[in-house]
């Protein structure tokens, strides 16, 4: 059986003796903070697929210099957000782009950096969160489902993946607006990703390649989450447009 490693600095007590100016004292050992970060990451509900996501293992395209350059710039922007948090200009981060461009990897990498610095974080898939909140109204539901809405409001750093991936109803719009507005008003950080285009993020909103040759107006982020939620989201977040590149899931597997 493997034996538990005991910290050589504190002998497992969590405290280490220090000597300063002929005086002895005790202070918290660094291993305590490492243990806290480990527990925070275990409780963050990060999916197994992204549990090891980091900036170091974010794969850039090898055969497309332009895409590699553009993605490298995005990587630097997300790194800067993580480095400056929470004193930067924005308390939130919104990654906008097509499916498979690496948004979730970068979002989780940023969240893990913040968790490593001692911030409490929680990952929620957008559709799963809404399903759990709706299920929570059922008295037979589990406590986690009943508390999902409160978790989304109060957790220190919330990551919402695939924002807007749900059919539009008044209930969905009201629920999303209340979460984003509460977090914005109370200066609670939010990291989000979305596949939905937005003109202010530099997205092309008209598809002219339709079979009939008529312009097809794409469903926007505001169409899915409502204009109020979208407005507050852009108010609190650093908005990053992902470049058009080959599917990140395929790129990572090579």
C-alpha cells in the first residue's frame, strides 16, 4: 500500500517554526494552502475531460501560422485575466466562438489558476444547470438540485460553459438574467463560454451561403439569453472572440 507523504517542513502539523531576530514563532506551512487548493479543485465539479486542462497543454495549430498566431494571442489574453484577477479591469471573462475552438479548455485552465490561488470555483454546464434548477422545484429532488440556483448565485467564481445552449422560454430568460444580474451587482466573478455569435464580439451575424442564396440571420447570444442578461454579461466580462480554426478536440488528440 502507498504511504502518505508527510511534509518535511512541518511534519504534518500544518505549522512550521521560524526564527526571526532571535525570536521563535510559528506560521502556517505552505502545504496547508496546497491542501486547500486540492480540496477546492475536487469540489469544483470540473468534468473529467477537462480536469487537467491548463495553459501549458493548450494545443496550438502546427500547420496554420495565422490560426496559431491568433490563438496564441487569445491564450495571452486569458493568461493576463488570470494573472490580474481580481484587480484587473474586468471581474469576468466571456469566450465567444464556434464549437471546437478550445473555449472550454481555456476557461477551465483560468478557473484552475484561480482555484490554485485559493478562490472557490464551480463549473456548471449551462443546460445541466437549468435542468437542475428546474428539478429543484420538485420536493422529491435531491438537495444538490434544490441548491443549484443558490450555488450559481453565491459561489465565489462561477464557470458557465456553453451559455445559451437551451431553447428560449420566459423561465429560462428570467433565470439566466437573475443569475447574471445578481453576480454583476454583487461583483461576483463569472467565466463563461458560448457558441452563439454576438456583433459586439466581432461575430458575423449573416450567413450568405444558404442554398436559396438568401441571407440567413444567425441566432445571437441575446436571442437565447435575453438582452438584459447579455448587457450585464458584456458589462462585467472581458469579451474574447475565438478565431476560426480546425476543431480543437481533433487538434488535441493528434
